[in-house]
C-alpha cells in the first residue's frame, strides 16, 4: 500500500468512526494531493479534544511521533 492509499484509509476510518456509514465519499478524497490529505488527517486528529477519553485512546493509534 502506498502513502496515499494509507492516508485515504486512515482518513476514512477517522471520518466514519462511531457512525454506521461514512459521512463523505472516500472516492472523492483520492483526487487530493498527499499534502492536502495530511492536512485533513491532522485536522481530524486535532478534534480529539472534544471526544471522550475512550475515543482519545482509540485515535492515538493514528498519531505519528518523530
């Protein structure tokens, strides 16, 4: 799996977490550049502050530490 496919999968998982269906068609995201996908992913991860502690633990798996 290449970097873009991995990002698409992570974003789709983040968007659809806790929902029966995805809120956005993941196929549309395929047209974005990697820098845009990284920005979307980071934005979704920043929203962790509004989630429950259980959700925060789940989302930690998507963070990359350098």
